[in-house]
């Protein structure tokens, strides 16, 4: 575990960077002492997976340099998915692990690889009738918890409008904090 940084006045500062990884669009969120500081998405660039993976690794290294996180968290791909989709997602996780090692010269702790079902459970998310409904629920929950105006558009495969990956990264960061730093997250009994 990385030592936490001290601010002037002796307060401890911890910066967490959470990633919802996919081969099309990566949602990310930055947390400082349990508070959501920034969020966004990175559209994968390139014609094939080799080029996309190289661009993703390059973007990750720049993102690590920009935000200097103490903890990097990612959503573990669900192995019950179609075999090909799971395999492709594992390539992008590998790119994250390699970039993390290059930048920090240490492994990402196992606790920082959070299964999707744990993100849903820790955020007390209700289950939708299908994948699209689950995306909509995630966007609505992130908006409600943090006063955001993230958008959702069904069947937006290129993620031109939809910000469900950003919502997923925000809820992932919150889920990690609830498990690892619960004293930093306000108790919200009204969560769906």
C-alpha cells in the first residue's frame, strides 16, 4: 500500500483513481479523501485491438502522471460473459496492470479489483430487467448521489452521448471507498 500524502497542517490526503474498463470507452473518476473530485471518459482510439491497447496504455501513463493517485481501482471483468468479450476485456485489464507497473513499480492490490456484483451490492443498486436498464439505473444513481447531470442514451454503442461508463466509474470508486475507507463515505440509507 502506498503511504498517504500529508497536506500542510498535517492532514492526510489520499487520491483514488477508479476505472470502468471496456474496449470502446473507459469511464474514470478521481476521489480525494472520499470526495468525488473529477470524472470523465476516454474513447479507445485505433483500428484494431493492438493499436487500441497501445493508445490506452499511453493514455493511462499520462493519466497517472496528471492525477498522481495513491490507489488505482478497476472493475474486474465478469467471467460469465461471452468468452470472446471476457478475453478482450482481460487484454485491457492487462494494459492497465502493465501501465501501473511502469509508472509506480508495484502491483495493484487485489482488493482494488472489484467485481461488478460487489459494486452493485455496496451501492445497494436495484436490478434492472436487462443490461440497458442496469445502465440507466447506474446513471440515475450517480446523478442523485453526487448532484450530476450525466446522460444516458440506449443503444449508443460508440458512446457519443451516453455517460453510463462514467457513472459506472463513479459507483466503482464509491464501492471501493465503502469497503476500504467506510469512514469517508456518508451513510446514505435512501440508496436504491
